[in-house]
C-alpha cells in the first residue's frame, strides 16, 4: 500500500485543466524519488474524453477511489448528468474522517450531491455557482477554501491551490513549496509561492492545532 495515493475523479466531458494540472503537479512528488507516492486518474470507464475531445485512459476504476488517501473531484461539461446518475454516484463511498477530499469548480456540485459539504463554505466557478447554491451550499467569492479534511477551489487555474494543499497535508509545507517553485513561471516564483501558501496555510494551522490542543 503506497504511503499516499491520490485519486483524481475524471468523467466524460472533463475539464482538462482541472484534472491534468493537478495530475502533473501532484506527480512531481514521485519524480523527486518518492516511489511510494501514487497519483491516479479514476474514472467509471476505461477511457474518458474531455470537453475538447482529448481521450485519456483511466488508471483505476471509480470505486477504487474509496480506498485512496486523498480524492480530488474534477469538473466537466457533464457534471449534472453524473450528479443525476444514482448508480454512478453510488460507487463512491468517500469519508473525510479518513481521507482528504477536494473538489474543483463543478466538482463542488458532486461534493454536495454526495452529502459531504455540510455547513462548510465552498468555492466553485461562476457557471456552476447557481447549481451549487441550489444544492444548499454557501458559495464564497474566493479561489480556495478548506476546513478540516475538505477543500474546494473555483476557477480552472485554482488547481495549483488544490495541489499545494494536498501536498502540504500529505507531505508537509516544504514539499508543497518545492512543487510550487518548480511549476511557477520564471521571474514570478516567489509571488506565486506566497500567494498559494496564503490560501492554504490557515487550514494547515487549523489542522495542526486540532492535532495538538
């Protein structure tokens, strides 16, 4: 069993930026030599096609995400179809008491349909905002928010914040800083790193306080 396994839920019609930016950034840890770190595209079918026609192969089935250490729910054009497919959603038994669970853009709608948002404020993109609000979620006008083991982000390029949060929670802040530094634009690295860490550090402080009252 890997020390950390992250499953990125990816459905037909997926948004390439949500799934693949996170996949690339999170995979940086294994490239640094941590062979017990694993990032998987988890889908209900062996192959899925993006909103712009890119077809990729899944690494694992959807139900296998239930045993992952962390799960990221990506977004896409068919999110509402997925949300209305009881058999599909029934494969997911996610548990924030033993998993980190993150969602981006319309993935936050699936998070709500799975009953995992509760009273936690959440982020999403502007298109998905009405659906998420209709599901009873308090949508906040910011790029990233986390409480406990649940995080949400709004906007395709907020994938960097989700990725940094997952790395920081699983491997520590310095590893998150290294990942951000590697991917940030040249000449802007310090600005990118500080902005990303400003988003995720309140949750890291909260979790550290909960562990050491």
